[in-house]
C-alpha cells in the first residue's frame, strides 16, 4: 500500500484585531455589569440628593422637632412663622395624609426634657398641646403647667412632668423593654392619658432635650429678644446639682444658646406661668431669626441642625408624615395663631395650689374643676377665631340683676377675652339680652352669642362707644358659667341626634 505524507499547514499568528476581538468577547458580560452598576450608582446619588434636599427643607418646615425653648419643641408657631419654606419643592417625595380628629384638626403633644447633664433627666418640664386646622388655616398652642397634678389609668398619679419618666422606667425595669422601645411607648402613653384627661385626640408626639435647644440656637447664630423686665434668679440649677445666679436686664438682648436656655427655664424669681410666656416669646424670636437669616441657604447651619435633629429629637411622626406636616404648615395664616397658658387667676385662671400636706409635701397645681379645663381646651380649639383677636368687649347691664355684668366679665376674662367697660348701660332697660358689633366683626359676635346663649346679635357700622363688641344684659339674663352653658349646648345637640 502506498501513501503520501503531507505536512499540515501551520496556523498563522493571531492578528491584533483578533486579539482585541477576543478580549472584547471575554469582557462583554463584565462590561455590561460595569455599565449597569455605573447607572445604578448615578441613580443612587440622585436619590440621595433628593432625600438630602427634602431633609434640608423639612428641617425648618418641621422646626417643631428641632428648636426647643427650655427643652420644649419649638412647636407649631415657629413651624408656621418660617413661611419661607418652599414646600412645593418637597413634592419630589409623596407625603401621607395626617390623622385628624372629628373636627378635622391634627393635634400634637410637644415635650421638652432635660438631659444627662441636668437634674431631673427625663422630666418633661414643658408640655404643649398644639393643633392645626387646615380648613380655617389656623393653629392653637396651649401650655400645660409642669406641676399640674393628674391621676391616670396606667401611669399612676403625680405631677404631669414626672409621668413620662416614671412610666419609661417601669417599662424598662419591670417589663424589660429596651430604652428606645420604652421611650416611644411612654411618649404614646402620655399622649393617650392627656387625650383622655383633656378630651382632645392627640395624634403624634415630639420630644427634644436641652442640648437640642442650646445647639439649635447657636447654629442659628443666637436669638434676639426683648426682655420685659429685669430677671434675677439666685437658684438657677447647675450641671453638678448646685445653684448659680442668673440675671438678665430688661430691654433688647442677644442671647446665645446657653443664655437662652436659662432665660427659658428660670422660674425661681417669677412663676411657672411667666416662664411659659417667655418660652412663647422665644418661639416667635427663633422663628423670625431663621426666617430673616436665610437659614435654608446656609449649608453649614442646615448640616448642624440635621445632626441635632438626629441625636436629640424623638417623634412618633414618620418621614412621609413630616412631608405632609411641612406642606400643611405653610397654609396656616400667621394672624390665626392662638397661644395660651393656664394660670391661677385672670386669663387661663382655672388652677389653684392646694395645701402641700394633702400631696405628701409636694407643690402641685390642681384644677378648680376638670370640666372647666375641658371646656376651656375645647373652646380654644373648636372656636379659636373668637379668641385670636384682641377685640375689646364691653359688658353692660341693661336691666339684668345687679352684679351680673361683673360676674360675666370675670368669666370672659378667664377665657382670655379682652374686657373693656363693665358698667350699667346708658340706655333704657331691655327685656332681652343682645350683642352689638360692627359689621366686620359679625362672625366673632355670633360665636360669642352662641357661647352665651344670646340669640339677638345685631351689627352696626359703628358702636356708640367706639369699642368693637358690646354685650347688653337684659332683664332675661341670669349668670351661668360658660362650662354650664357649654354642657347644656352639648346636651341639646345630643338630644337633637336622637331618633
């Protein structure tokens, strides 16, 4: 058999193009991954940028949870006053509807507490009930005295400023909850107890400490206030449980964070009620400061405030609810903000100090009547337009039993209405009572008529004495407390609903 041997053809060396094509084929999948990952990174950066922009605007829009006065969240008033917020820009992130009560209001409990540097850590020495009404574009803020004595269902009995602390300790040491969980549960339980006591549905809680207040004021560059009178406190508490002298002269003052905290907390030379008024003055001043200084354009300040918010603020609000709250706050009319405090006499005078031996030696405040407290709270929220203006009200006796005008005037003063003349009317006696008001105050006059059960409400271009509203008490008038009148109105409304 014959065969032929043939040399196999040698393969040519690979060209440069072949080498490149080979590597492209090998790197195809990783290249696609790199491109996909690069796109993902860009998307994440955009999302982070959006979130940061939202937080920057929410920081001031939700100042309710950052700036505190003596350990109190700055509250709704500051949130509203800082109307420079462009909330429309927040709509990159969708909010969620805020809860509302039967009147359509969203209500908050604002708490301020000490910190580990101060005596009484976890005592909520300042409590504010705040409410926003989106329909009338109004807001109300009611300060609760820290020494108010309360009996509760689950938190025991004692001064209201100690209830959160005691219940949190119970949850941690008796029920073995972690501190964060106990903190949130105690905040919510305090809101529930206050809701039941005052007859107000509270939807959310915000709590800050002294450090938040001091650092926030300093981050804003201090705050300017007008001190109404010289302040001298020889027993201002120090961090080592001692005392120091704190004094401040009357007139315009620029305060740093520490001084502003002392101004807000000091009470030994004045009263707890004076302290509440100073806190509300600081709220207004801080709001104006943030607005005037363009805080939203100052990246350094925003970063500082964000850090404060993260470390020293606790709230039951979700992020999406904060977006909705910031949106709602800008719709409120700044002229429709009601701020009130309880006291022993005069406006808000529904409390009295009982003998200490009845409460184990503790200095406490108790209501003259819890029904009065609930009536006052309800009116401040549901009929707030009547109480927002400083309209002068004359109470004139036009045939009523002697002393009736004085009794009614004192009652209206307790409910924070501004009283003018209280005297006999320079007119003939009337068989029925009436209210006379200028045409532009007809709404307030009718609310007052409903409150006092006076059906005859007349409007004139002017009143004879030049005051805003006149109440003429006729022969049919017999003094009844506003609490009694409100109760009879509620009973009548309930009866009307019966089949």
